[in-house]
C-alpha cells in the first residue's frame, strides 16, 4: 500500500483499515491493474473500476 500510494506508513495503515476504500484514483488502466495484482498477491481483495467522467467536466 505504501509503495503504491507514496503515503506515510501511518496513513497507509489507516487507509488499509478503512475498507472498502479507493486507493488510486485517476491513474492509467495499466497502473490500476498492476496495483490490483500487487494487492491480491498480498492477500487483499481488490478490483479496478472505471469511473465515468463527471458531467461538469464534459465538453
């Protein structure tokens, strides 16, 4: 968690205990898939989701 997010150890622990939680937001799909793989290998349940662009940001 800490390596993926760059957060401090304390913040990483807090984030890991607040489930479900969005870990990485706005990253490329390849990075999201790599993070899911790393989390699953560590024993976590994880999934990558695509979030639609908010209406106020659409042209």
